[in-house]
C-alpha cells in the first residue's frame, strides 16, 4: 500500500503543502522583520524631524523685575499671522498654545500683546488680586510696540518686558 500511486500522490501533495507552508512562514517572518525595521525608521524620522522648536514658555514682567501677576499674553507671527497664547500665572510665567490648544511656538518674528482685565468695582484696594496693572496700550497690536524674535536655538524662557511708564 505504501507503493500505491494514490499514497505516493498524497505524500507528494503533503510535502508540497509543507514546503509551501514553510515558505509562507519564511516570507511572513521576513515581511514582519522588514515591517519592524520600516516602522522603527519611520518613528526615528518622525522624532528627529518633529517641529518641537524652542520651549513654548516664558515670563511677563515689568522693567523693574516685578512679574505681571494676571492676564494673558498673545504672540502673532509677522510671517503668517498665526497666533500663540497663554495665561499669565501669579509668578508671571506662561505656556503658549497654538489655536488647536497644542503647546507650540515655532521660531520666527512676533508682535506681542499683554491683556489684563481688572475688575475694581466695589473692591477695596487691598482686596485686588491682579497685582500691578498693565498699561492699556499693551493690549493692542497697534500700540503695544512689543516684538519678540524666537530663535530656533533658544533654550531659555521667553521674556516679555513691559515699561512701567509709557
């Protein structure tokens, strides 16, 4: 029975299926290996080419060193009009976000405004929590005259300095 043509055909078919199975496993392993390498290369390129840029944080202070204690700061690109804004904390610090709420601040030239809303109605002077008042002209791009150059190699926080008197 071992020599019957049917058994030989079945054995040959089984060998062929086994060979095809081994070949397909080898191909899948190689493809998987290649896919892993391709994925790794893509990840490394993405990390290496990501537009992280300089850190999007800084401080707003008066020219005597006192920090602005409340409000918001906004930077508008002189190149494309993109805006980056952040809230000013009580120590004068801020972190910028783009219009999609992503922390970002690409290198470039910017004009800056500092806006502070001060509610003083029915409050005693010692109850004010906003700190020193920011002069109104800093709240408008046409009158603030604040400009920042954000260099690609900057590592220090951005410093926005306001004059105490106009």
